[in-house]
C-alpha cells in the first residue's frame, strides 16, 4: 500500500504541477524549470541513496522517504498561497524535496524484492510492479486534472495525504537485504554500486538505452500539456490524455510476466522501443487532435511492460543481495540524466517555437534509442530469465 500511495501521489503531480505553474505564470519554460529541479533532485538522491538503503532497513528508508515527500508538497502548497512574485522559490524548494525523497523509493522496493521473491517468480513480480505503477498513473492523471480544476490547493493536498498514508502503512521490518553489517565507508559503498553496473555489460547497456528513452518520455507529455492548456482544453481532458500511455502499460502488464520470462531481453526491447518510437513520430502529425493522440499513446505503450519487467527481473537476478540498493540506484542514474534536460529544454522550445519542434526532437531521440537497442551486442546476448543463474557474492569489504 505504501508504494501504491507514493506512486499515485507522483501521478497526480505529473499532471497537476505543470498545470499549476502554467496557470499561474503562462510560461512553459517555468513549468519545465520546476520539473527540471524535481528531476535533478531525484537523480542526486538516487545516486547517493543506494548505499543508504543497503546500510539500513529498506522499510525504514521507504517510510522516511514518504514523509519527506509529504513535507515537500506541503511547502509547494504554501508557495501557491503566496503573492505571485514570491511563490516560485518556495515551490522550487518543495518540488526539489519531494522529487529528491522519491529517489529512495525504487532502491528500497528492489532491496525488499531481492530477499522476498523467489528467483523463478521475479518476472511475474516485476510485471505486477509495472501494472501497479501504470495503474496509479491511469488513476492519477484524471484525478490530478479534476483536482486542479476544483482548485489548485486540492491537488497538492491530495498528494500530501497520499504520502502520509504511505509513511504510516509502510511494512515494518528490522532486517536489511543482508544481515551483514557494512564494513566499508559510505563513499566506498557508493563506488561499489556504480562499479558493479559498469562491469556488468547487460546493466551498462540497459542504462544507456534508458537514458536516451527518458528524454522523449519527459519532452512529449510536457509539450502536449502546455499545448492543450494554451488551447483551452479542460484540465480533466488533459489528465485523461496523460493517462493514455499508462493505460497501455496497464493492458500490456497483463501479459508481461510470462512474456518477460519467455523471450530474450534484447528482443523485447527492440519491439517495445520500436512501438514507442512509432508512437512518438505519429504524434507529430496527430497532436492537434487530443483523442487520436491519446489512442496512439495507448497503443505505443502496450509492449513496454514486458521489456521493463525483464530489465527489473534481470537486475535483481544478477545483483547480490548486499549490493541491491546501490546497484538499483546506480543503474537508474544514467537513465535519468536527460530527464531534467528534457523538462527544461522542452519548455524552452515550446515557448519559442510552439509544439512541433519539441515533438520532432522527441521523436528523433526515440528513433535513436531503437538504433542503439538493436545494435547493442551487450543487450542482444542477455539470455532468457529462466536461463540466468543467480549471482551470489559476499558484501564488499
């Protein structure tokens, strides 16, 4: 319940936060700046927080992360009640705190999965996680738009409440992913996580592909939200559009478990990213029509859950338990590096050139991601999950 509540809060914010900034400033650049700060804080926390998860009970880290996110959104709520000239600095601080704290959610969850879920069920577990996250996005988008239309304070108030619920209902556990006490310093442990990812050719290849794919994942929705808000579309309709991609992920997640275990990761990735790129390219032509664009986004997302589930299960399988938090964090950081760039760049491009230029850029990067995926021998050679042997290491000294 804790992770679901945090994901639902984030899904509401993905729609409501840009709408709030656009409504108060009429500037896509400033909306992009707020997302830039939030994503940059998330990356910093993810880079530094993996060792924290390995040194302390993951449930404790997840609980503190949830309460910190609630406090960040409380600051953002306070900010929008201030005079227009004074609201932005506090809003940026709140977004940074909430975004940064959310960077601990993923490593905490993966550390718990490593010790709880049997290896032959990792694909199914990852698929359930994909479906849960997409389901939160499916509900959160329209809810975020509806709450925004009712009043800006309602969306942020709902996020605060959800994060508090997550903190209260986080499962209590005194155990860590490993019973071994850390023997090395914090910086050394951080280095161990990044070094492990770099040595594992499969994890390294996944990180590169994810880094490219995350740019269009940020640029396209920000551009569409800014365009439809400027055109005067109802916030609820914009929220429904924002959930179309998530609806496709939910539908695809129904088959992600068996598919991710049956086929090689490279084949799943090639199919999923090709569909994603085709959808991005099609939106360049269809963006004037909100319903058609929503349908294309839904279809383009259908193959992604199996690929994401395979990545998650592969990471858990090849990573020893003492390194789980650090490796999850280290493998995620390269994939996030372009997210703040996409947020700020997408807003600037929209304000200066309108929707076409950022949408074309987004489609070009998505196509480049497919080329990298298909040409990567590191990813093509990863065996099926059923053929992988679990790696068992001792904790680094």
